[in-house]
């Protein structure tokens, strides 16, 4: 169950401090499958409540599996059903490198294609905002955001930023953006 998996995850993080230790369990806080009660001719719609923190941890686990060889994942068996092909997921990556040719429109189209949503006002996980030739991406799998500054269809600068303050944390020469959802 989630509680035992969380305990094991915590212990693994201590035992393997240099590895990517990840937590992958069901992201539902509440799930009611659809149902039909013939005796009363009642249909009950599916209802669910998704935990955003668990969703981010699941996406972080997937990202680590794709980008690191030293990944350990603590998971429950039922949560891995119907995730899809790892190759399909990897084929959706968007690689951004300083100095490379990329228009703002092609970057935005690529991000929309991998399920990011454009919203210039509410900057939360899985969203993209645009200010002139600057595109800010808040990946669903991490707590930091990315700022891509373009100049004449060339990537001029890539920065990792604090999503709340917008302050630059570190500069990057290249990065990969993983899909916003499984």
C-alpha cells in the first residue's frame, strides 16, 4: 500500500543518497469506478480526485528512468497498468540546446503536442507562458521551471528558474522537456 511504499522510499533515499530514488504509486486520493445497479436502474458515474504531489512524483520517476542509469523506483503493482510504451514516451521528448535553431512557434507547438497547456497568467505544473521571445515551461515532473530565451529563431539562453519569483537558479547549456502527462 501507499504507506508501506512511502516508508520503503524514505529508507531507500537514505541507503542510496547518490541514486535517483523515486516513488510511483496511484495518484488517486479517491476513486469511484462507474457502476450500474440493475435493481434500481441507477447509473453511478466515475468519480476521482487526483493528488497533484503524487502525480508529480510519478512523472519524476518516469523522467529519471529515461535519463539516469542509477534509478530505483518504489512502486505498487496496480499503478503501472496502461502506462503505454516507454519508446513512445521517449519519442515525445523535446531537446533544447543553447545556440540551436528553434522558432518560438515550433517550440510552443511541440510543447502543446506533449500535453503542456499555454496559460500566460497562471503558471503551475504542466503549463507554459510566453512573454515576447521568452518561453517559460513548468515541467510536471519537477519543482523548478525552465526559461528559454529566443533571439531570431535561435535559442539564446536556457535557465532553470524559481516558478514563483522568476529568479534564475542556474544556467543550462541543454535540457530535455518530458511530456506533461503519461
